[in-house]
C-alpha cells in the first residue's frame, strides 16, 4: 500500500499526507483485511475454517480422496476494521454471569441486531465513492499564494465557473446563506437588496429591494421559503419574492439560525431576546430574555441544536429553548466576542474576539484546545463540512487547515483579498466553495477540500427534483424532532430517567400548575334541624382530619405494642430460665 | 347356613374392586365399561336393571342346547318370613368359606369358575384389605387424572415456548404452498376404505410397485419450479412490454391526430419523405427489385397528379386564397406550397443509373409545368416573384424555401440586439458622466507579493460602518496596550493557553505599521483613555462574581426555624441562644459536586432538563436488571436515517402477521407433531393411500375393538 503512494508527494512541503490520498483500490483493502483477519475476525474465520475442515474430512472418509474444490474466498467478504469502527455505536454489552434466561435472550438478540446493523452500514460504505479535493503547491510554494484565477484556470470548466464575483456595490455589505442542499444562495444587502440565486446555473430566482435595512437572511427548510430580518420585524418570503409573513412578535432581529431537524428558526435580537419560531406550525416556541445586551453573534451546534451566543463581555453562552438560563457560559475572550462557529460534529467551537485572538474549544469538555493571535482579528468565521476554517481578517479571507487538531496552525492554507469589508462568510455544503459577502457584492471562492464529497440523497440531495423535494418535505415534517428534546446531550432520550418519584412528581406539579394526586378537601354536608351548626361541622371535620397521619400513627402504635409484647415475653422467659431464686420453690 | 345374599355381596364387592382397578389399568377397561353400558342400552329400553339382567340370563341359557335348568328361586333364609319385619337371625355369625364351598359343590348350576375362585379363597390365608373409603379413592383418582392430563397438555409446551420465542409468526400457521400440487400430496389424506380398494393396495404393495417413489426427484422439482418461474417472468415482461408499446402507440396516434398545426404536419411529411428517399437510395443498392416497385408507385402517383387538377391553384379554396394573397402573407405562402407540391409530384424521378440526356429530357418535360403557375408579375417587391425563384431551382427542398424567412428573422433579432447595445452604451456613458468620484485604488497596500491580487478594476471608496470603526479603534487601543503594559499579560494567563503568533501577510503589515512612529503621540494620555474605555470591562472579575453567585444559589440553604421569644426573652437586638440555634436550624444534605468545579472559566447550569423527562423511560422494563443493560439494548437506532434498508426491515419486523381474510383455526395437535417429525427428517417419503395418521387411527380403532371384545368376555363371566 505504501508503495502506491508516489514518493514525490512525501517531499513536498505542503501537508501532503493528509491531502493526497490515492484512490482506493479493491486489492488494497483485501490485502489489509487479510493481514488483520487473524486478529479481528478470529471468531468467524476460525469457525468457517473449522466447518470446512470437517466437511473435507467427511468427504475424504467417504471417497478416500478430497473431491471438493476449495473456495479461495470462503465465507463472507471481510469488512475492514476502520469502517466497522466508523459505524460502531457504543460498546458491546456482555451477558452477565448468572443472568436469567429472558435477560440473556434479550441482550443476545439486541447485540446481534446492532452488530448486523453495524456490519451492513460498513458494507454500504462502499457506495460513497467520492473523494475530497485538495490543493497542492509546487516545491517551495505556499498554497496561500495561489490565486483564485489560477485555480479557476487550472480546474475543469464546471469547477472553474464556481469562482465568480457579483459586483453589487450599491446596496452595501452583503450577508449570505446557502440552502441545505448547497444549490441555492441567498444574499441580503444591508441596504435592502435581497436576491436568491441558483448559483450553479446562475439562475436568478428572485430579486427585490425590501426598502429597509436587512440585518440577516436565512433559508428555511426548503428553497421555497426564506426569512429576512429587517429593520423592525422578521419577514418570510417565498422563492418568488412574495411576502408570506411579517412576524411582528420578532422585532429588531440581528441574527438568525435555522435548526433544520426541529423546523425552528432561532433569532437573536438587539433587545437581548432569543426567540424560537416553529416554522412548521408558525408558533413561537420560546422567548428567552438573555439579559446580555445586544446579540449580534450567533451560531448553532449542528450536533445537538444548541444555540451559541457571543456577548460583548467576552462570554459565550449556550441556549436551548427549554431553559430560561444559559446551559453553559464560557469566558472566552477579554474583549467582546466578534464571531464564533461550531463544527459539524459538535466537538469543536472556534471563536474570535476583539482581543484579536482565535480560540478553539472542545465543547464536550468546555476546555480550550489552543489559541492563536491574529493581528487584525477575525470579524467572521466559518467552518466547512470537512473542517476548514475560514476567517475574515479585514478585507482578506484566510482559510486554515487542520485547525481542529490539538496543535495550533501557523499559516493559512489559502488567502484571498477582496474589496471592501467582509460581512458574511459561509461554506457551500457539498461543494468546494466559500461564499463571501462583502461591501462590493458577493464572491464565490474555490476552496479545494472544503465540502463533503458524498451527500445523503434522502436528506440533502443537491440534484433533487421538485417532486422529490415535496416528498422529502413531507417525510421531514413527519420526522420532525420536538423542541423539548433539545439539550446538551442529544443521546439523553435513550437513557433511563434516574430521578426519584418525588422529584418527578414535583416537576410534574410545576409543569401542570396543580397537583393531580392531591385529595379534595373534605366538605361536610349541610344537615338540617340544627345539626349543621358551626360546632357540629367542626366536629365532623375533625373526624376525618389528618386521615393519612392517623393511619401512620395507628401503624406505629401497633408495631410498638407488638414489640413491647415480644420484649415482655422474652424478659419473662429470661426470668424463668435465669432468675430462679430459692424462694421459687414455694411458688405454686 | 348358606346365605346367598351374602355371597352376592362378596361378589359384587369383587366387581367393585375390579372396577376400581380398571381405572388404574387404563383405557381399555374404561372403554369396556362403556361398551357394556352401550350394549345394555341397545338391547332393551326397560326400566329395571335386574329384570333386564334376568331376561338376558334367560336368553343365554335358552341358547345353550342343553336341557333347561330350572332357575333356583332366591329366598330369604329364615324360618319365619313376614312382611312386617326382617328377621335378623344369625347376624352375629360369620360365614365360612367352607360353608359356601359345600353348598356350591352340591349345586350343579354354579359355574366352575366361581368354584375355583372360592377354592382359591379358601386356600389363601390373608384376609382381604378393606376397600378404601370414598374420599381416598377419589383423591387417588384425581391424582391419576391430573397426571394424565398434564402428560397430555405438556406435549403442547414445546410448541408454545417455540412460538413465544419466535421472532415472527405468520397466521394461519400451516399455509399451503401455492402452485400446482402433486397427486401424492393430494391423495395423502385419503385412505383405502372399501374392500376393493384395500385389495388393490395390497396387490400393489405385494408387487413392490414403486408406490413410495415420488414422481419427481426434488432436484427435478426444483428445476421445474425455477423454469416455470423464469418462463412466467419472461412472459410477463413480454406482455408488459407489448402492452406498454401499444398504449404508447395509441397515445401517440391520438395526440398526433389532435394536432391541428399545418406546419407540424408539413414538417412531418417532409421528414417522412426524406426518410423515404434515404431508404429508397439504400434500396437501390441492396434491393433493386423493391426499388423498382417503389419507382413504379412513384410513377403512378406522378401520373395521377398530372391527370388531376389537384394542387394547381384552380380549386375553390385556391381561388379564395388568390384573392386574399394580395394582403395576407399566410395565404400567399399556402398557395406557394400547393404549387410546390405539384412541382414535386409531377417532377420526373431521377434514377441515378440514367444517362444525362434523360435528365435533359426531364428538364424539358418540366417546362410545361410552368403553365400551371400563376402569371409572373414584374413588380420586384411582389412576393410572387419568390415563387419564380424557387421554380428556377426545383431541386431545392422545402427547407431552402424556409431559409430566407429565418434569415430575415435573424436579421431582425440582430438589429434588436444592436439597438439594445447602443442604448446600453449610451446609458453607461451617462452614468459615467454622473459619477465623477471614481478613482484608482491606491497601490500602497500591495507591498507584499504573496497576497492574492484581485483583478484591477475600478473601485469605489467605501464608507465604513460604525461597528467597523469601533473595531479598528479597539485594535489600535489593543496594540498600544500590548506595547505599554506587558503586566496585563500575566492576568490573561487564566484565558490564554499558549499563544502562537500567526506568521502571515498581515503580520508583515502590522510590523510595517509598528515601525511607523506616527500613531503613538502621547502614551500617558492614551493609556488613560484606554483605562476609561475598559473601566466597566473587568471581564474576568465580573465572570468570577457571576460564577460565585451561581454556586451560592446552587448550595442547599440552612432552614432556620427559630422563633424569637420562645423559651427566652425576645426583642430588638437580642439573638436566640446557641442551643436554640442548634436545635432549630436544620442543615440540608449537601448537593453533589458541580460539574464546572474544575473549569474556572465555565459556568454549567445544574438545572435538570425537565422537558425531556416526560419522553424518557422512567422505570426499568422487565427482563433488565440495571440501566446499563437496558441502555445498551436500545443504543442502536432503528430508523432509516441510520441504517440500511434491509436492516430496518429486519428490525421493525412485526411479531405477528395475519393473512388478510384467512380463517385462523386453532392449532391442531397433529399439525405440529407431524411438523416435528418431518422436520427431523425421519418421516418416510409419501406413502400412497396410507399415511402415518391413518395408520395410527387404525391401530387405535383396533385397540378399541379389542377392548370391546374383552369387555364382552368379562360380561359373560359375570353372568
């Protein structure tokens, strides 16, 4: 396998090992697996062998000579260990010694099923044939000196056409958003220009001027709808530019995030409110007053749908719609937080602040991994699907590679200078493209190795037809995740609730506003002929008062009497046995 | 003295005993008793048992050919017989067997067997045990019955467990396989009943005829099945294809029929003609005979055309069109087309093998066709002239006639585009005039080579937004702070985990800037400004305070139940005494340690997420003993998003499937017993006529038969 990698590669100065992977060949895998087989698949392999030997023997016995041809590839096709590991979910649970039959069966069957699922998934991994792209300079050439024009010239026509500029100098700096499939681009100029484009075919879907300040633009679940945070309210338009809703509950919105699996549009406003809008039913799910001032830094964790907010006091807070206080608050910077982004797996968070630092956090442990100093500071950050970090420093966009590792980076992978200040950065999903919104319009920049090469056609299919989109929409709505399930740990649902009954009851009462188990208060009947006088009523009440306590008291009294009795008996026995005095003989 | 009554008693006791024994011995005796009862009921429908018995005895005795024995009258052995009292004489005395024997031997009527029995009794010394009392016998009987039923029921145990454990059960349980059945399978349930059938089967068996052999070997069967399936598939596919093709064709024909566009039909015809020509050319090469025939056909059509006045602008329609043609372009075109058609049809067919002079002749022949044409008009603007032009070159097909039009259209388009461009240029010029503020971008920034240059286009100077200004301001402040106060860096130790300076273009820029002495005017002043700016921004201490507050809120509080004045003096300035505080201040249990106790710059909320609790499992389900077991069992998701299709189907397989509309009959014992035997592979190949069940049935019936016979015997003995 090593021989297949050309030696020239190893001598280049760019981080070649990670970049260039030779295409997979079937013989490599088989070699690998053959080597590993004795260790990994001992069980099955050995079993297979045993079976075959037994067969052979029996045949020999019968005919005196082996007639059977030996299958050179006997048994199931082996699965490489790496792929298997990729699809492993949790650790295998062994049947405890002395377990009951039913338990044993349950565990064994579930383990078998999960193993089957893992194996099948690993097998089907074969159907992801695309590899990620990469950029590689000559000797003594930094990749960040390669200009976009050169790349566009060198690449094939379709890839080259992905580098383009839209000169829109009139309506100020642009915010942008790519749809989930990566085909549709939404740009919103500060001065009211909103346009949505099928950027690959350069087909303009709609273009308009909302005649108001536009703070942010966001696609909703499909390319049929998008939200625009305007000067006062939040507006929702369809792809033709028709105004569908003006949501007046959401005012002064500065930033928005859309949680695709929950159908939630999260907005952060200038008044310090974090609000959640369920776009499937059009209801406000939660409105949280963060009490942190103006919220103009926002990001979402795609792993667990938690919203990250950056604040002027250098902290970053994590929010879910279910809690009125931040789940976590981290002090990241000495100055205000300027931008933050979270990677696809929800493991890393990258932040930049006014103290001109770039920090990488492990947000599972809330620990900083490393930080570096950017002389101009980063005003915008964005992480690609494959972990390339782009940072807008002044009018230059820098792209860093291997930021998410434990070692800090020293120089950028790519750089691109633009005119005017950068206002929005976003990677296009499933494409090696970085969209940059700036003062002079929009630039689509080619960043080799940025996008995930394989897409899930049932989830986000860039080539889907309108019919497929409709079908997907229905399915997605059916599989919509409820907002109650948002929390730091997305696997919480699969765990047993360990809280005690009292605690749960208390929470239940709090949620309901009354105690469903509480007894009605005793109300004495009104009786006639003077029997319903105040005193009589009081007497009757006293009869049933403290019923539960009475029960307890009765029980304890009974227990005590019994205990006393026993003790007495014991003492009597003792007396009878031990304390025989001389006078006892006179007793009758 | 002999007392026959007592004898009877003993006998009846003996019978009773045997009947009790019968229960133990099993089926046969039971059956025999039953048989007895049945036979009795069959014989007579009398009321009294004894009388019946007597009659029976009489009948039996009469059957015997010997002389009739006189029935000995039974009488009470007492001296005085009175109807008013029963004589109880001799009650205290015991009956000796010897007494009985003596009398029996004297009497000739007694059976030999009874004599024997009596003799045996006499020989045996031991006394008979008392029969068990009713309760005990019933208990024993119950016990036996219980055992029997448990044995009977326990054979179901296996199948029940098996079904409980099965991942999936499909009801009805024994579904018959679809498709044709073999004769043996059909006949399996049928058995030979009539003597003729039996005879035949006996013969077959004795001749060792291959009755047991199935008609087809399993391999053959399998191949047959496969063949049939494949064939069926192929046939189905064919059928589908033909059906689809038919439907397509029909749809197409219908659609084309509905098309009213003349142009379409024209094009269609043209296409057909072209194709035909092509084919014809090929035919000439490959199949000259066919080509000849085609030629003849064409000739015929030409003749017809020449004979008729069709397409000669002489019809009613053509005349009306001629009137319109002056004003209407389309009418003109239509007329032209008709003429063209005429031209084409009357044109003599060129056979490539023909000589040149023939073609010349042809040219001559075409001349008279001009007669049919409208008279040429001298006016050059007149569209009719165009017709003439086409006439001059008759080889040109319809496409060429269309060409000038399209060319015209193109010209128009070009004109339009040109106009647009002109307008656009004008507009641009205007704009350029309006915006005089354009200027070249200063090149001063482009010091470094490694910056990717953007194309050198004109650029507007951009007014910076407020925030960006702020940012730049902050940046300069920070830079100053870095220069001046290195002390602050120590404080930052809390936040910074290894600073690394990024070495890149911007660094160079900043270095350049740093070298420039201009920004630093007066250090003292600026530092004071910075301090002002960051007066309220002591971020770290604020955060620490916040964290302390949170921690304090999370800690359990001491509940103070002291009441002032109870047990001592109360009033302003008086504190409750120590013992009282100790007695009435309740300390709560300490809460578990905070999650963020080791993270100084993080506050993690300790609130429980109650919203998810309602969706969680709160009680451990049955077979699991701890949560780890349960959680590991549900750790694999079953959704389509995470699994392959096959696995999803397997995981979400329903436990029970019922066939729609099928009757689900209760399980029959034979079904699963048979199944187990056949599954074990011990069952023989199909036996014609007699299957296992039938065999069993016969055995059973024969046993029954024997039982009946046995019981009859016993009856005889009793009599």
